[in-house]
């Protein structure tokens, strides 16, 4: 009996073992084979090179170069408490930076986490390869890094590339990307990132028990991103940058020792294409390649550097001063406040409600009409207009100015443009600090009429508005992108001129404004006659000298040429540079000389007027 029970137990145990063996070998064989493969196969992403960025003539502004990066494949990382400090020492970076990158990568153990880009082959990479067994999970990969042949020439237009932040990865355009991906972070690199970025490839290799690659299994080649052709002219961009620097040096030589910054915007008033746009001081975007060091970043944000990271062309907010007068004049004419023959007497002062406003010319300009007032930049003439605007029903002046695009973004294809502000009674109600400050007074319109008070504009806004004077009233959307091309150079997208709106100015009124502005540079009474004496091409322009307390005056000039068939429009601002006539106007002349390829024959020293 006992033997029978024992025999049954043995048979049952044997049956269980047989059924388990059958389950493992037959039913679960494929699953265990897959797990085994996963243990010996590694698939990593192969970075796609970004597209090249060209100027309008095919000169390379941003290219790619080969580099080496060091990363970690989390699933192969062993003894992290020892490996991470050792790797940090070899790479010369803080240990906590590596831990942060690994934490950010999350649970994706099959993806190489880039720790440092642009790592030198000697001695760093060679050391890691020679001591590979001491760095399990550490990978050295070939990568593509951005290269800037012209260094700081168009920094704020181009932008830079960097690792996507957590905030970036939540944006709709980056939802398909994983932590550690590199994306455009500013400028056209950011705006056209999806076209420039390309499609990453993959590489699958077989590894041994230590995680060391032994055999290539499969490789899918990455697809390079599309190329971007800009509207920028490389040579004109260089001339604009040199003109800003020269303007600053002129200002400092004239005693304006706090002048350190400036802007030039040049565009085609027929299409809105930006031909050159420089904001100074600037910096080389190559500082971002491989990750900007803490020391380099601290240097850039040092107050003594005067904020080179800031794009003054699209984000700088300034009072427009007398460059605003053509738009005030156009609004007065369009609203039938005056006609261009209207004469006002300028004794040097304007008085309303016992308040006195002074002209820039102490003795005044005498009796002048609108054309003469623009040529000579007569403040009192425009004080009269501001006073008349105040007496109208509603914000007539402000509504007219907004039609030229002030107080709103231009729509340029660059990130985070500022809108500026055109103050009115509603604005004062919201922003006044006291009950008296919240009241819109006659002086507010009087100050606004000469581009002062609480008005703020960007240099780009001023260029777009002035283009409407040049082209007959079209408010254009400025742009820096001209074409998208494939890897063979074929055009896949052509960017076209976009007209956002139209300011209706009758021909007689527009002609009067243009005649006054032509006299600015072409008549001895004009405020920029000295700066443009001898220039062989007729220029239509306007000077401006802006008060922005507590600093020194800001120097403005805007001009377009040729007068009768405009091809190029240039706006220059030299911060705390003094007079527009003697500082900003010569800067614009330098850009026009470069564009028209005329000899530089301007006067070395220009007498200040306005």
C-alpha cells in the first residue's frame, strides 16, 4: 500500500515537471528568446544633421561640423556611484549635472543620454576608450555640431541650438521628441526648427556580457534636415554691424560716453524682406555649441557687457522722437485736421493752459507749412497738431498711428517680438499711479505728436511704418526667410510678400510728406543735409533725438533710397548717442553706400542740428 502511494506521488511529481518543461520550451520559448535578444542587442538613435542656413546669395551663415559626444546608456550602467563621479572628473563637469540628465531621461533605459557634446578626442575620448571596462554604460558617439563661419554677424537672427527643456517638450511641435533631443532655441533656428531638424536614424548592435559592442546588426540612416535661405545679404549685414559700431564710437568721441549699444534694420520696402538687421552688442552663437559654460554665460549677463543676449531690433522699446512726425502728419492729413499748406508760426515755444513746450531750435523756425516743418523738424508745428488732436472727439491720433502698425507686433518670423505701446486715455486710466496721473491731458497729445511721452516703439516697427510711406501705404509683414530647399538645392517652399493692411493716403498728401522728407537730406534747411552732402543717390529720411531719462539722448535716423523708386529702407538707433543728425544719419549713409556700392565720401565730422 505504501509503495503504491509512493508510486502515485512520484508519477504526479514527474507529470508536473514534464508539463512545466513543456510550458517553458514550447509556449514561452519565443518570449524568452526575445528577452535574450534584448539583453544582447542595443538600438541607439543616430542624430540627423540639421539643414544649412544660407544668406540670399548662397553664402553659408550656419553649417554643420562633425564632433564627438559622450553619453550613458542607462541599461548598461553599473556601479553608478563609482562610474558617475569618475566620468564627471574626466569630462570636467559637476557630478550633479550628470545625475540631472539621467533623471530627466526618465525610465527609457534603451536610449543613450547625451552628457556632453563637442568632447575633444585627445585626451578625453581616447582615455574613455582605453579604459572602457571602467566606464560600463558610457558611450562615445559621433554627432553634428553647429558651426558659424561669420561668428557674431547675425546672432539674433540665427539663434542657436540646445537641448530641449522640460518646458520645450510640452510644446505641441516637440511632443514626438524625447528628453535629450536638441532643438532650435532662438532666432530662425527655433522658428523653422521642424524643417531644419531632419529625421534621426537608428543603429542596432550586438553587445557582449559587459555591454561592449561586438557586431552591427542593422543601421537606418538619418535624413538630413531641409536648408533655409534667408533674405539677409551677408555683406550688407557686415556693413550694418560696422556702421553701428562706428556710430557708437562717434557718439563717445562727441562726449556721449555712456553710448554702448545700437540697432540697424534694413529692409526692402516693396516686399518686407529684411536685408540686414543687427543688434549690438552681440556675441558669437558658437558659445552655445556643446553647451555654454557657466563662466561664459555669467560673462554675457555681466552688466558691463550691456546685454548682448537681448535683440534690440525686435524687443527694444524706445521713444521714437521726431522720426514719428511723418506718421503724425499723415494722420492729421487723413483726418482732415489740416492740409499740407497749413502754416503755423514758430517763435521757439508753444503754450497751452499755461504750460510751455520749447522747440529744439531756441529762436524757432518762423512761419512754416507742413513740408517745411518736416524738413526742419519743427517741434512747434507738431505741438499745434497735438493740441488740435486733443480737441477732437475720441483717440483720433492714436487710431491713426495704430494703422501704421504701432502698438502691435509686426509679425516677423522671429520669436518673442515686443508690441510697444501707443498711450491713450484708456491706457492712462489703467497705468496711472495717482488720480491725476490717470487723466488724459492736452500735454499727453502734445508730447505724443513729437514721439515722446509714454510712446514706445521698436526699431523694426519704425521700419515697417516708414515702408508704408515709401511704397504708398502697404503695411508689410517683415520676414527673414526667403526659401526652403532640399538637400539637392531644389526649392520646396518660396516665401511670398504678405501685406497685412493698407493705409489710405491720397496722392497729394503723400507727395507733400515725401517732399518734406526729401528736403531733410537734400536741402540746406534739412536736419540731415550735412550727413548726406555729396551722396549721389536721392534719399528720403527723417532725424530724431529721443529723450529717455535718466540717460543721454538717443540718436535716430530713418531713410530710404532711391527717393522716386525705393529699393532699400534703413533705420538706425544709437542708444545714448546724442543727435540723430550727426550720429545715426551717418550710420545709415554707410549702409546705403554698401548697398549701392558707392564710394565712401561722407564727411568725417557732421554738425549736429536737431
